[in-house]
């Protein structure tokens, strides 16, 4: 079975995160995933808070929109948290929502080119290299982290086939944001794995799959859905509760789902 996590979506106010983080760890769930969404919540700030509040919980960020962030700053922030909380941070990068990037004046003509340049430079920085690059979008001159992290993975969010192939090539893993079902997940994983093989990379691909479910779902049904995603190659499944009539600013729908996710994680 894949590693099971819970998603704290950014439609929840930040002050509810403390309660959810502590409850997630107490329930035996291994991971809590956050989103950096415009114009709701950042990814790095709540990740640092959750890591500090808890003892063992791993925190995933799915994902940082690369047009919004200078690559050196992202590397500095990831490195800092990864060294403060070793082996508990799972950072992800991606295109971001292009309309939102346009709203802040950060949309680029070729998101794929930016993601390749950014992901390649970010990996090199996190590995402690001195990086000088002159790309279409990413330009660094003699940049090196003083305190590079150890063993922090780089995950890449992807949906379309070109981005999936790129993610398989430059990332340690991919983030599938959901909505395609098990068959769609299988096809996406196959594309990323093939690109990885073509690039001569032997290391296995970490596959994070986001799974949206009704907050009223039972443990058996949730377990079946997670097992189906595991069968097609997902190594982590993080669950987000969807409610049509729940209060948009309430943690009740997350807490209700949390108990069920904890039951499945404990099996």
C-alpha cells in the first residue's frame, strides 16, 4: 500500500492548521500536504509551522509555482527547512495556474522551458553545486548555498504529456493532482517512467497522487481507491475531502475525514 497522507487545502484559514496538524500526527497519518495557491496561502510558511508543531509528520508542498519564485530563494528556503527538520520535507514545483501567473505579471511564453531551467538549477543548488547558468528565464551567476540540505527530494507536478515526461526526467518524483482517475494516473505514470528510462536514470520514480473524496466516505471504500492507485504505481496517496454543504471556513470536514484516513493508514 502507498504511504497515506492528508491534504490541508488553502480554502481553510491558516489559523486552523495547528489543530489539523496535531490531529493528523495523533491519528498515525504519516504525511500532511499543503498547496501554495494564489491568493490564499503560501507553501513555505505553513510547512515550517507544521514541522515545528509536530515530531514525526512529513510535510509535502504540492506545489511551488515556479514563475512566482526566484529559484535561488526557493533553494534557500527548502534547504533551511530540510536542515532544520531532516527527512521530513517533500517539496514540489510546477507551472502553477497560468491565469494566476498572468494576474501577478509572472506568466511566461514557454512554461515548459521555464520548468526545465528552474528544476535543473534548483536540483544543482540543493546538491551544493556552484551554479552559473544563462537561460531563457533562469539566470544565475556564481550562486552556491552555504548550507545545502541532505537527501531532500525534488518533486515535479505535471498533467500534460510533455510536462509529465519532463518531470520524470528532472525530478525524483511526480505529483499528480488528480481528476483523471486510476486509468489516467496509470497513463501519466507510464509517460514519466518512460522518459526516465530514456534519460538513463535508474532510480525509481516517487509518485504522489492526490485523491479527492467525499467527506462521508467510509474506510473500506477509501482503502479500495488507494489500493487501486497503488496498483498502477502510486507510492504516496494524499487525500482531500470534498463537501458540497460543509462550511467553507470550517475544519469539521477535514477532521471528519481525518479519522477515516487514520483508520486506513493503520491497516
